[in-house]
C-alpha cells in the first residue's frame, strides 16, 4: 500500500465472479482489508482520483503563488 494513499484496492476473480477489496490502515496502525460491493469500490476509487487531482492543483497553485522574481529568474536561466 502506498503511504501517500489512504486506501489500496484489488479485484479478485474466482469462478467467473469478481470480488472487490479495499485495504486501509486503522487508527491503531492495523492493516485491514475488507470486501465491499462494486459500487462502493468504484466510488472510493473515483473519490481518490478526484482528491489527487485537487491536491496536484493545490500544489501548482501554491508553487505559483510562492514565486519571487529571483526564483523566476533562476528558473528561466535553468531552462536555457
């Protein structure tokens, strides 16, 4: 499981039937895996994709807002 992600996901196929599992670390640091319905599995994956997208956007925004004239000059020289 990735330390930057709250959940990990897996799909297990047995006898042509798919089962959906989500793993997470509980507050007591215990790794827990549980089977969930497909709609819950898909909703959690979508939620984490959107959260990561927002997080990337926030990091870009913070980076731009922290730009100083000196750092912009350093970046422009580095690109040349």
